[in-house]
């Protein structure tokens, strides 16, 4: 368990070192919205976060967190698989974060271009 906590915490530290204000970034698995909120704060008012999830419930939870923290303007929530992200994103992105715990079914990852890919895998 401690290994998993360290893995998730370290992924945020690495992303923090790479992302600058005004960047465009991707949360490939929005889930409960924690990583989306983290990324939205990092990119600042002029930045942009694309957050994907295939579950409406996940996007609802993420939206609630963003609303409560006044971060909705810089985030686009997309109900689709991250394997389709090239349909929605045409500009360069500096980071794509994947948090692949609790996945339903198989894992499909397709990232057309990125400076840093972070994949904190939960071991279960
Ligand atoms: C562990 S949760 C993500 C946790 C989240 N990053 C957070 O900070 O709370 C994994 C999420 O991946 C989503 N997911 C699974 N397959 C996906 C896919 N192909 N594209 C986008 N999201 C996917 C699931 O619906 C689930 O909500």
C-alpha cells in the first residue's frame, strides 16, 4: 500500500516539475477528479486541461470538485476513451497523466504526442 501511495505522490511531483503556467495537459482518466484538480491548478488561468473518462459518474464527481474550487473554466470534461483523444486535441500537450486503477475491462492507451507520460499503476 505504501508503494502505491509513493507512486501516486511521486507522479504529482514529476508532473509539477514539468508543467508550466499556460500549458495544455491531459488527464486521461478523470475518475474522482483529484488529478484533474491538481492539473488545473498547475496550468493556471491561461492553461487548459482535457479530462477524459468513459463513466458519466466519474465526470460528475470531477465537475463537482472543479466547481467547488472555481476551476471549471480551464477544464474540458470529455466522456470518451482516452484512446480517442486525438479527436479532441490538436494543440501540443506537455503532460498526459494516466491513473489506471479500477479499470473496467482492458487497458487501451494511445498517445499521439507528448513531452511526459505519467502512468501510476495500482497493484491489485
Ligand atoms: C483510478 S480511476 C482515476 C483516478 C483519478 N485520476 C483521480 O484522481 O481520482 C480510473 C478511471 O479510468 C477510467 N477509464 C477506464 N478506461 C478508460 C478509457 N479508455 N478512457 C478514459 N477513462 C477510462 C475509469 O472510468 C475510472 O474512472
